[in-house]
C-alpha cells in the first residue's frame, strides 16, 4: 500500500469534508500523514492518520487584514493565498517531510500553486481536494468584485507579483500567470459535490471527479435533545451562519422578532463566541446553543436558514432540506445562486433584510412543496455520487501501490 501526505488549511469547511476520505484511505491500508494546525489534532487523529501540526501565525493573519466579509477584489484572495498559505506553510511542510518519502500528495485547493510546488519538490503525483465548487474560469472572472473603495488595486497587483516572483525563485519553479495562482492544480481533483450541482460541469475535464459530500458522524458533536424537536410543533427550522461568520447578535434578534409567532421549533446555532446574555429575551419556540450537532438536526429539519457556505449547503441538501439563504461573502453567493437555479431554496439580501422579509421567505420555503421536491432531487445526486468511499477508490486505483 502507499504512503500519503495530506495537507489542508485550518478551517471547518475544508477539514470536515476530508475526514471520511482520510479514514477510508487508512481503513483500506494506506498510511496517511495529515498536516494542519494544532487545533485539529484530535479530530484528525481519530481518522487513524498520523497528525503533524504546522504553526499558524495569528499575527500574520491579523497583519494581512483578511476577513471573508471584507473582500473587495479577487486579488485579495491571491494575496492571502500567497502570503498566508504558500509563503507561510510550504517551507515548514517541506522541512517536516524532508526525511520522509511519500507516494502521492493530497492538498487543499486553497494551496493552489503551492500544492504544485509541494508535488514538484517532493517528486510525487498530486491530488487537489476541492471542498468548494470547482473553478471553471479564472477566479477573477468568477468572484464578484465588490466596491473597491479606497483599495489601491495597482499597489496590490504589484505586491502580489513580487511575492509570486520571490516564491518562484526560492523554490526554483516556473512562475504561473497571476490569475493561475488560485488554479486547481493536480493530476486529479476530487470535488466534494455532484456533477449535477457543479455549475458549468461540462467545462471541466476528466481529471475532475465528483464524489458528493463526505458525510460522516462527528465524534466531537455535543449532546442534544433531539426528542424535543417535535414535542410541541410539527415543523423544525434550523438556523446557522457557519463557524466563521458568527457573533451576529443583531441577526439573531431579527430572527427572534420574525419567528416568535411562527408555529415551528427553531434551533439556532449562535457560535461559541456569542454571549448568550447579549441575546436578550429568547422566544419559547427557540432552542439556542453555541454549538449544535448539525448533521443530526438537519435530518429532522424542514428548512435551513443559512449563509450558504458550501459545507452547510451540501449537508442540508444531502438530507433533502430546502434552504433560505443569506449569502455574505466568499463563494457563498455562487453556491446560493446554484441552489436557487436548481429550485432548492431562495436567496435573501442581508442588506435589505427585515423581520417581515425573513418570515415571508421562510414561510414560502416551508409551504411550497416544490422546494422540498427540488432539494430531494439535488440530494439524490449528492448521495448517488458515491461519497468518500468512491473518492478513496478512485484515488487508490490511480496512485496506490498494489
């Protein structure tokens, strides 16, 4: 069997989809060395992989000033990828693996060009782990450009170019076009969605394989009184804005106002950094907790109010749950647009959100059966894609030693 190096970025939406694949590879006899930040040690060690931590430079992240809700130009993603991921982590990963040998590398798509550098320096085949939608065009043509305001785009472009040139010299590798820094490199790209859900899938060649979301039980999920969900009401609505964009107390209060009189059980995941006392009067039809076992609650839910992050969206649709989507940043508008195109939910504009609009949107999704029907159609495509078992099979058929 083969020895595998898996590297990813320290983010819930990029780590969680890989857990099933890594465990399956290990169960199939592969030896997996998984590198991420220390915060994910316990979770990743539970897969049977050998965990190695790379250092997360919190100070650098603060200096970069990068936050998903503050992106004004696609080059900011490129800048963050170069300075916050490639320049920062590639040397440490190479240092930690210099006395090792591996048969293939799996790397997160946000390593971009960095994954290609690792593969070239280690002399092994590469596989790109795509936990969001795959790019069918350069990022600059996909990501919506917000009002740049006082952002000096010319200075940003010059800085990005200089950093990329410096990295190319450091590792003696060819410098790609700047728009290709964020490209999905790798002989194989494992995309954790279905071909039906992927927009413009016909533009992607056979190196892209669509295996659907990787749905696995989370051993660190907290206990939750699932038996209470339908004890008073016939319908259940789950609300979560993801792991990054939490602490939005105003939004949570808006939900309280909008749904106080709606006869349904609402479950709100407010995030561990939200002070529950700051929420004020919580309506009796709400259960509010810092952390909710999302997969278990989604299996009981009739609708999901979400930021439309790829991970949360995929998990909801996997369980046929229609969506009320309030995209805020990053790829969320793209994901939300695709769900709406396929009829699995509706999009609401956060900047124009009122209690009345939020209530109206939810009742529309709950009361019109077509949303549930289309969500199930998408869910069928996600489930039939094969999941982490199919991803492991495809990878090992191409790269593993017999």
